[in-house]
C-alpha cells in the first residue's frame, strides 16, 4: 500500500471510536452575533423529556439530525430532476423549496447538539451520526449550488463541487490532529445563508439571473463561484498549516501529509477523468 495513500491504522480507528470527544473552537460572525441567539431561544421551546409511550421522539437529537438531512436532500433531488443538464432553470417554486430546506437543515444541525447537552443524551454515536449526515448533506448542497448557478456539466461545475468536498474533508482531517473543530469568522453558516439568498433571488427575481453577463463575458454566477473557490482554498491552506503545527498529537501515528496526499490524489484523479 502506498505511503501517500495510507489511511488510519486499526489503533487510530479504535482511539477515534472510543476516546474521541467532540469539541469546537471559534465562531463565525453570523453564529456569534445573530444565529446563536435564535438557536438558544428555539432549543428552549423543545420538550426537555420524551414521552416513553411514543415510538418516535421528534425532538430527540438524532431525530433533529435526520429531519434536517431530509429537508436538505429532498429539495436538492427535486432540483436535480427539474433541470438535469445543469444549465437550464428549474421552476421558481423549486428554488423557494431549496431556500426553506437549507434554513431548516441549518436550524436542525444547530439544535441537535444543543438538545443533546440540554437533555444529557449526548453520545459518540450521536456525534458520528451528525457528522455522517453532514457529509451526505454537503454532497447535495454542493450539487444544488451547481444547478442553481447553472454551471453546466464541464470542468467549471465539477471543480466547484470538488472544492466544496475537499474543504469539508480537510476540516475533519484538521479536527483529527487538533482534537477540536475550528470555526473561522466566515464559515459554514455564512455559506449556507449565501445558498439561501441565491435561491431566493432565483425564486422571486429570475431563475436565469445568474446566467446574465456583466462585462467581458463575466456572468453573475462567476461571483459566488469565485467566492466558493476562495473560501475553499483558504480553508484547505489553513487546515494544512494547523495539521503540521500539531503533527505530534499522541493518538495520531499517521502523518498529516499521508492523509492530505491521499485526498489530493483522489481529487486529481477525479479531475483526470473529466
């Protein structure tokens, strides 16, 4: 097995499964000054105990996680069905459904951890389930963005999708070596609100809004796409830097360059098939 493509050893996987505890540091601008107040108020509206006679507890942390994923995936699938070539508009109600779905997903994703701590029901399985749903939602959120911006089936749309996935994977590689998930001043919440606003513009202004040209053959869609590239590049560079500064973490015997090397080779090989 190639040293570059080496993944975590059995010992590291065991430590990750049984010794890892979720922790995060930092807060984005919207998280700190706007959304956290809304989420803290909303979680207090949820029941703090569950009715044992019910087979499904809608306010349980994992139920919130799964419900949020549902509202992310279903509108994205409807968008994909509505415009299969990635370069034609969908009906305007589809974009409104997308915006609502992203907001509900964002809210549920914020509430599940708060509800778990509030009810004392946090667990390693709950964290794994949450991050697993986040990974799935990232795929559909990135695909939905490509459809909304009508980036097409060429390299432009593909690299946009790939950059979003690489930044997500990089954040979790960084978390493994630091022991906590680091949030920046501009992070996931801001990206999600960008997606909400983008969909609302298509719903209420013009589904073809982002295909309009500004000047020198530059389309409006190029602006948010460039923002995605810049955010992803900055996140990946920051993650690599932090990983190498913390490469002496006791539980991590696999070197950071081996995991990052595997990720980059996977991305490059995917680009080579385009």
